C-alpha cells in the first residue's frame, strides 16, 4: 500500500509534505469535469452552492443549473457567500461556497466571523486564478491565496485534474470531523 506523501500538521492544521525530497510527477492533462464535481457534491449531501461566477469556476455553471438536487444561490459580493452559507447551515442545510481566490481576499472578515468563529464545517471551492505548476506567476492572486489560507488556519487541497477529485471527499471529511472550514483550490484544466 502506498503512503500518502502528505500529512496534516495537527498544530497548524495545514497539509504538508512528509519530505522535502519528494519529486512530483507531471499530471496527465486530464480536465476537471464539471459533471463529476457536481456528482461528488451530491454524494456529499450538498444542498446548496453559494457562488459568485468567475473565470476559474464558470465551467461549472451548466452542470450546476442542470442538477435538480442542488440549489444554486448566486451572490453579488463574495463576502455575502459566507453569511448566506452560515444561514443555510444553521437552518439544517449543507452548503458549499464557490468563489475565486480574489473573493477570499474580499471575504476575509466574513470568513473569520461566519466560518471560523461559528465552527462551520464549510467546504470552500476556490478558483485558483493565476495558478501554474510551472514556476512563478505574475498574478498576485495566485501568490497570496495559500499564505492567506495559512494565516486563517484553513487547510486546503489542490485539484488539478479529474483524478484529483477524491480530494473533495477528504476536504468534506476534514471539515465535518473538525467543524472547521476547508478549502479546495481548483487549478486550470476544466471541461463541461
């Protein structure tokens, strides 16, 4: 049985490599399927997707609208998404928030007060604008998202391609076990 090259640091609640010597294989260019993402959300019992359309997660729109089991709740500003998700959660529903990494910056106080302080087991699906696995990016949104999540103590998983969708299950399990928000960062390979 293969051991995971990652572990959860119990003190800082971050996913860290077991060794700095780990060599990562280049993933096959397998697009993230919107239909598969929605299927996983259904399997996890998600009732609502609270979202602000963006260039990174817009590929999901048709699949989300087509699903009769999950209600789509659009917002005008990302910070609203946390309050709406909190209200749904308090009302017994199971929401996720889907926003871009720039929306996380805009939502900072709402994340703190609604998600962290309430101990809400919220999974945030975050479009990783500017992300690249091939070196530096000129986009500050990509450079700042991981340090911001670290600062908030929010663990996160990276989904680069459809085979990585199992990480959604890890995120949901961690959020529910710890009553704490968990982020899933979506990389760049998408398809409807």
